[in-house]
């Protein structure tokens, strides 16, 4: 089973839920941190890394001695990442989406592939949890290919928990697509509700069952709960504001380590998700 943990809005406690859930289930679990622009699950889980791989994406390289300046490569490129200018062909690696179109249409076979670095992928473990995350190169705009690479480590023999990026754009959709269940972490504020509605909309389009965790549930207003009732969304957990949780977070500690009574609550959350996903 794949559980994607998402939140329309950043800073709602998505990573806290993902890491504590993984630790509470314990064995036969993998945690994939797909928030590649700002991965931080490792700061709480403290995995031992055993591998670091560079991840690249193919971009065109032009052999000008074979090129006849026919212009077919520039004509097919939707992103203006390759253009014929005067007596040469220019390619702009940062704009290229690696679709391969220019290479396919070049009649002279003058375009080959070279790799453009997207970032790194690191693989490690902690207490029996397999941990994988991607770190996008600073300045890199395209995160979905690196997210796909992290997701390719899904092991069907294990429970996979995916820590999704915040928001509702392409990177989040990429991390929701393989999910059997999407757990949305939100907070009871107007911003939280607004972004929750967008995230719920995405799960409806993808037709994936979802449920809510309300963080800092005793602050803010009741509108998130009213929305959940209206939309028939199960509220699977409420985490009240607690100074001990905030302090643990700021130290990089796990809730279940400093307040062991939460371990059973997170395990119960997993069992509820399992029941809902199977249904
Ligand atoms: S691979 Fe696709 S996106 Fe990149 S330059 Fe060629 S046609 Fe454009
Ligand atoms: S399609 Fe090939 S031959 Fe034509 S301009 Fe581009 S690189 Fe040159």
C-alpha cells in the first residue's frame, strides 16, 4: 500500500505526521521524502545513509558538423529550448523538458543526449525503516523527474509512506498518483482551509480516497471541521497544540520518542487508513 501525505499549504506538520507514522508502524516500511525542493524528513528520522546517486535528465547536444540548419528541431520544441540562430543551433538546457522530440525529428542524426544534473538521491535506513529522499540542485526548476526517480524505489512488498511537497501543482500530483490513500494534513485557519479545498479537489480528480489530520486542532476556528463534514471527509487524527510537541519539533525529535503514548495513536491512524483504503 502507498500512503501519500500531502497538504495544500506548507508548514502544517506534514513531515511530522509522515515520520511519526513510519516510526510507529516500525517494520516493513519505507519512507520516501518527495519534497525534493526542501527535504527535511531526514532531520527527524536521522537515517544512516548508505548511498548517494546523482540524478540527471537527458538534454540535447548538437554536432554542428552534421547539422544542415533545417530548423526541424526548433519547430518541434514546445519550450523554445532549442533554436536555429544564423549559422548555428543553440540549446538552453534549463528550458528543456527532456521530451526527446528534437532528437527524434533531426533528419541528420545530429542531436545526441547529454545529462543535465537535477540533484541527488540518497538512500539509507533507520530502525528498520528504509528511507529515500531526493535533493534538487539549487537553481533547478524541474522537480517532477527527480520525484519520479525517488518514487521508482517503491517496494510493493512494503508499506510505502510518501512525504509529498506542499501545494497542489505538478510535483504534488506526481506524488499522489501512485497512492492508495492520501492523508491530508491541515490546520484550522482560513489559509489552511483554502489550500485544503484545493488539495481535496486534486484527490477527487485523481479518484483517490483521502482523510484528514488536523494539526494544532485546538487553535483557529471550526470551519475545517464543517468543511470535512460537508464533504464527507473522515478526520482521522487531531493533534492539539502542545508545547512539548513544539519543543520536540524544534530540536528535531520525534513526537513518539518524547511522548510514547502517541505511538499507539499513530498506529491506530495507520489501521484506519488501511481500512478506508481497502474499502
Ligand atoms: S528534448 Fe524536447 S524539450 Fe528538450 S530541447 Fe528537445 S524538443 Fe525541446
Ligand atoms: S533538426 Fe538536426 S539538422 Fe536540423 S537544425 Fe536541428 S540539429 Fe540541425
